[in-house]
């Protein structure tokens, strides 16, 4: 956006950072997904339908992983959504020190593919994802997707 004279340019209406916490229990998975979906709609984030669906799958997978693997040491998790003009980033933070790794695809297993799915969705959209340690010894798993995905 342009700025005229001394009036600073304003960010677009959908830009911002939102954070909420939830208990690390199963019911938090659909609640987090619905909260993110409602936030996107309320803020008017111009997401391509496929990117929006992928983002909601990512939220479900990341919250599910925190509930399944971190709840013992981290009874609460945090979900953060950050949006700017070109990207939307979702992250899930917990206090468990274990840093997960994407497993190889094993078609005989019924689980264990969540991070592979997150990586595939972000790759297809032209985004990025990673795991970082927090200062308190926990971790943040995040995925960033472009608002306008590559063709």
C-alpha cells in the first residue's frame, strides 16, 4: 500500500497474528480446526479454496500430534495463525522436548503419516514447514503457505 505524506501505510485488513491455547485432549483437534476456519473467514483472508482445505488438514494433523505424543508432558498446547499480504502461517506449540520426524510411508500402518502429509501439502502449495525448539525446551511445528499458490 502507498503512504501519502506522513500518514503511514496501513496493513491490509486481514493481516495479523492470533494465538489461542487448548488442552491437549482429543476434542481440541476439531475445535482448533474450526477456530482457524472461522478466523480465516472472519478476517477475510483471500485463500484459494485448495490452500484453505490444506491448511485445515495441517491444523488437524499438528494438533493431533500434540495431543497424541506430547500431552503427558504438555497438558496444554498453543495454536498460532499469522497472516501477511502473501503468506499464512500456522504453528502448534507444546512443551514436550521430543522433536518428531516424518516417518517413511508404511502402507501397513494406520498412523504415523501426519508429518508426511503436512510436508506434502506445503510442498504442493509452494510453502515451507519445520520444527523448532522453544527457549523453554518444548517445540513449535509450523507450516507456511502462500495465499496465491503456484500453478
